[in-house]
C-alpha cells in the first residue's frame, strides 16, 4: 500500500478496534419487517435471478425483459436490456392507475414556513405538463438537460419530466459556482438548463439565475437553446429574450396529459458529476431499469418502508446522488409519502428539523453523520423539546459515522429503539450496497456491516486477496450489480482506468475498510485524493487547480484534515509568486492573502469547497519523483508531530514549513 493510504487505514483500524457493542432487532420489529433473513439465502442461491425477480416485482414494464444480465461487454454491464419502461411512469402514473392518486407524494416545507402538499395525481398532472412544456422547447429523447435548482417541488417535477421524455438530466448542486456549472453544461452538451430566480437560504433570498447567465457566456455552452426559470424568491433577474422562459408561464399553459416515452432498460436516465482524483469532475452515467430496480429494492428493504403508513424524510439535496436515489426515484417508485425541505437545519432556529419530524410525524429519517454531529454540538435539549416518537427507522449516509454520533442518534433521536441503518454506497454504485437490514441485523455503532442481498463486496489486500476477519485493506465489489454506473460520460477509458485497473476485473471503490471478527465491514474513509467534507466529495486536485488559477499562487497542495463536525476540513498550503511572498511575511499580510484565496476557491468551485485554512509556506514536501507528500501536510494541519520525512527529496522542507507556521505566518 502506498504510504498515505496505509496511514489512513491504520489510524481507522486502531480507533474502531475497541467498539464491541451490538443492538439486535426487537422481536416486534423483526416480526413485521419487509426483509427477512431468508433474503440473503435466496439472493445467494442465484444472484442474477434474485435481481430479475426484484425487477419484475418492483417495476412496471412496458415490454417485459427476457435477458437479465449481459456482462460480455465488461466493465459496462447491461441489465434487463430487452425490456422497455419509463422511469416517470414507474414513479408516478402507475400509482394513480392503481387507485392511489389521492396519496400524498410530497409534503414540501419551504424555509420560510410556506408549505405545499402534492398528491400522486397532482404530481402526474404537473410532471406531464412540464414534459409537454420542455418538449415544446425542442428537447427530445436523448437530449441532455441541466437542472440547477434549490429543493423545490419543481425540482422533483423537472427531473421526472426529463425522465418522461427520455432526456437524461444532469442535476448540478445549487451551491456550485458559475464556472463549475459551465464545465458541466459543456461536458454534457446540454440543450436546456432549468433553474430558478433563487432559493431561500438562512432567511435570505439567494440568487441562482445570475450564475446560469454567467455560465452561458462561457466556452462550450452553445448547445443550450433555452433556460427555463422557476420563480421562487421573486427577486429581479436579467432576461435574455428568446432564450429565457418562465416555468410558471409555459408549464401552467401546457396539457396535463402526456404519453411517456417508452425507453430501453439501458437508456440513460441521468448523468451526475462527482469529484474524482483529477481536477476534472466525472460525469457518472446511470441507466433506467437496473438503477430503478436497486434504488426501489434498497429503499423498501433497508428502510422497511410501508408506503401506506410511513412518512419518509431524506434530508439530502437533489444535487447529490442521495437526492436522486432516495428523494426522487426510490421513494416515488415505491409509492411513498415523503417530506422535502428547502432550507438549513438552523433556520430560523436549531430545532427546525425536529419541528418538521413532529409536524409530519416522520417515521423514517435518512441523513448524514455531519448533520448528526452538528445537532450533538447544539445539545440534546433541542430535540428533547419535540415529539419524535413517530420515528421508527433511522438512516445514515455519506461518510463513516463515528460510534459516539451513532449512539447519540440512537438514543436522542431514535428513543433507544429505532434501528439505525448505516448505508455505504457511492454516486457510482447508484444505490445502497452495504448496510444492515433492520429487523435482521444486530447493528453495531460505526459499521455498515454487510453487503445487501444480491451484492458481492469484500475487503482485499494489495494483491486483491480477501483479507481474513480482523484484517484491513481496500473495499471492492466483485460482481456486477443492477444500479452500477455504465461509464463516465464521454470517457470510457477513464471509467476503466479509475475503477477497474487497480484490481483487474473487480471494482475498486477508493475506500479503505476492515473486517471485524464476525466478518462485518467497517468503512475507514477514502484512500485516494478525494476528501469528504460534510458528506460531500471534493477532489484535492480540483481545489489545487482553483488555487493556482489565482495570480498570486505559484503552487498549492490541499489536504483533508480531521474535523470533529464535518469529518474532514479542507486545508490548503500555498507557495506565493515572488513579489507576493514578501507581503505574506507579516501575520496581517498572510491573513489577508489567505482570505482572498478562500474567497477565490468559493467563487471557482462553490462555497462547499472553501478551505477552512490557507497556509502560506515557503516550500512543499515532495518525494524525489515530485509527488507531494500529503501525509506530512496532514500532520501539520492536524497539529501533530510531523511523521517520517526521510523519503523527501529535501528533508529540511518540513522544518522550514513548521518554523514558518509557528512564527505566525
Ligand atoms: C463515503 C454518497 C462510510 C465513501 C452516497 C464513499 C461512506 C463516498 C458511507 C461516496 C458510509 C458514503 N460509511 N463512508 N455509510 N457512505 N461514504 O459519491 O468514502 O457522494 O466512497 O455518495 O462517501 O460519496 P458519494
């Protein structure tokens, strides 16, 4: 294992080695659970047939499939390839056809307290209108649509309307900058952008449309014919006649009936960009039949969803994969009733989430460890002020959850009884892969534990040999699964290189993991140059290139330093260009440059990528082959004694860095 990686894995192993608590399901929960232990046996007996039967049971096919898995073009899988269906029809229309039109699909809660309830019948009409309106703008099957919206009912409608037309959507998180948006529009060659004037964030209207206007002035965006704009905040917007169109005008005027485009199971459903180890984000491609099968299967079995009675709430934004699979597709395909919330957990007060749980009697809550740790910091008397007794299943996703946060989640939020499902998966996997099954698994604080039925996961060493129980190594997936990515948009070679070259023939996830004495899997964080800040993936290289794009910076190195709340925090080390270096010699000068660079990264990529600290240094630690030794910088960022620096080309560099920092610059 390269040095950086083994240190991460080792540190994680030591921290978790002492965790031995386990919480078996209550007999009452087990008796009523959707998933029973026999599911593992059924799946193990014939994995491919198991998925075929899920696909038949959970989805409605226009043309039934007769082939299940075709792996002859590995690593690009084809699942259910001769079947046809439509994702929006599965998520909406068929529920109405089955007499469930009056069931609430969405309880929308705006940040300012405005609400909107949408039944499945209303959703069908709205999605159909939007599909007609979008088609009238010239978008058809196969055309890409970029969606840049806050969390609104229209966001869900926009995604489903694209799916209805067979037009792959590419949602870009509203917190990303104009330039990040531009590069995604250009890479996807989108023909339409759907946005809003703005959204409400921490009590104020925060504009979105200006970023679209700026992005479309940039290179590679000529493919965009129209911008469809939702009016949310009412703030002023610049308007380009002939290009810009108001959502409320064209959608309201459109026909509420629309015949879905029946597509092949392997028709692209969406592209979602995610950070990789290089500066250029990867457009992860997902297709229709396999993705919907696994999203709905996992949503139903891992959350024990009872669509007639449960109220489900996933706090993720639609800009992330969790919002795709567990706000839009999984829950709606399952006919669930769910809450969607526009704002932040502390607007207008720190009890907002718990107020929402109480108000809607939320029974299943799915959120991220960073949010749980933030609530822990705010104090347990805040949730204690609300009735949370409706909660019966709690989920966690996005990063390893530390045992302390897990225990707090269980006790304070789950009333010591709701099972916690710690779900491991990725943008690339499309849906959950490793998770306890509530009612079956005795859960352990901090462990995602077991591969789901039908999934083959393992922890291997450098030579791809499975490690014995008690050992640590790399997490891999050794068999194809229905919701796996079908590639990186426009770059098959990068897809092969990134995921399939480290261990030929098996999928390398980029995460370190260990197996405990029971064979349960514990995730230990990334082993590559990807950071995880508040459950969001950020690439060190991407932030480094943003930094060096500023005129004062000669060189930059970025590390993820451990952070109690956000998991990791971005810490940047920069070498300044000649004439600017002098300025940074005073503490004030250094502080000023650091502020300028933090703002610059926020502008280039988005506020989520803004470094917690930018440290000006005279040199960066490099090996003889020129590779930056981030491990040593992480020691500095985490205020530790600097580790073994003997492989550095110049071993005095670390002394220089430490001396400079302790003297205040
Ligand atoms: C991390 C989010 C530990 C992991 C769904 C993975 C987790 C990356 C967990 C994917 C978990 C996600 N325990 N780590 N339960 N869930 N991760 O693509 O490092 O935004 O590789 O997908 O998040 O992040 P992504």
